[in-house]
């Protein structure tokens, strides 16, 4: 588990379930406001964003998780 990424996720006040999902799968779907508010922090740490075309206002955040 990448401790730096976990620290960031905790700092971003993501829900525990979201943190666990991003740490195990390397991605999580969050609402667009969460993604927008913290986009810079995520991007500085190598994350990428993609909008889910079939789900309005949700964004998939992919983190480069080092196992």
C-alpha cells in the first residue's frame, strides 16, 4: 500500500469505503464536486480522471497504485 496516497485520501476526507476501493483497485468513482475540489492534489500525485458517460455528475479517479 502506498502510504503517501493513503495520506492524501484521508486528507481529502473521502469515505473509508472509497479509500479502501482506491487502495485495492486503484480507482474509485466519486461525485464531480469531490473530484473538482481536490483535482489538483490528485493530479500532482499522478491521478487521472475520466467521466462516466452513462452516469451524470460522477467521475472515475484512477490512482497509480504501487503494490
